[in-house]
């Protein structure tokens, strides 16, 4: 083949590849086998992960809580204990973010979901969350993106009731603060929540768990699954890509 023809063919293939990438689906619909639960994941530019389009909803967490207790060593993920009080505070359940869960419970859900699907799910690292937040912020106002202390009425709201951010995610800031994992093992949430002032939600919002988040739990030792006083705490999952 003449060199000019080869170069032209190469440019055509490259152009078709770029077009295919441009039109590749941005959102991927995932499902939990054996349930009717589905959820969307979003590709994260610059990282080999996808991230939940919304915070993890009760619809999915309920499937985890209600699944049969493990019988075999290969399915040794424990199930949440009975919570102290109503963990959703009566604000809403189906379609609402999972709240009042300890970080260990969020991590256990990810392990369970991985065993159900054969895919690797986990909590985002703090650096991954920060990368996503920087891409997501865009030019939209905090009011259009987030439930905060001045517009939330002191409670969480159904997922995706606010506008999507620049990555197509909902409620990355405000609504429920989101668990991340840290290199030093600190229990950290990012993004802020419905109880925080507008200026205290967003990419830089960060909180470290203290004893007040579980103050009313009467169990000794206190539950490793639930936060009796943490209705502002939820989580968002990521899936590792090959």
C-alpha cells in the first residue's frame, strides 16, 4: 500500500475511534442480581473508576439488609444489626439516600455488592473524591446543586431533586455527607450535608467523626453498623475498572 494511502487509512481509523469515544455512553446502568434494584454509575475522567450517579439509596441498602444471612465462609459478609430508632428518621425511604450508617457498614455493603455482581465496588478514597469534586463543581450555584441548612428544612431529600453537576452526578455536595477512606484510617466524610451552611458544603467540605455522631446509642460497645445521631451521613460507591 502506498505510504500516502496508509497515512489516510490511519487518520480515518483514528477519527472513527475518537468519534466512538465521544459517543460512548457516559452512564452505565448496573443491577443487583436477584433483585429489582438498579443504579447508574458514571465514568470519571482521569481515573480508572466509575462513581455512583447518586448517593447510595435505601433501595440498594435494603437489599443488603434483607438478603439471607451468610451460611458459607465464601459469603462471610455480616448483615446489619437492628438499628436504634428509625435510621431514615421518617424523612423518606425509597429513592432517598441511605443515612445513619457507620463507615464499616458502608464498606460491608460494598463487599456484599462485589460478591453479588462479580465486580469490584468500594468507597472512594479521599483523593478520588476530591478529584471528582473538582471536575463536578462547574459554574452552577450551590443552591442549584445542593441541599444545605438554608434550603433543606433540616432533613435529607430524595436523590436527584437538585440539578446534576458538571459530571452528571447528583448531591455530591450537601444532602448527605459521604464517607471516604483515608490513608491514616480516620473516619472522614466529604461534601457537607443538609445541616451545613451554604458556604460549608462543596468540594472542600470535610468532617471527621466524633462521639456525638453516636451519642444516643445505648449499646455497649456501641453499634458498628449504625450512627444513632448521624442522619447527615451517607455514602457513594465507586467501581474499579480493568
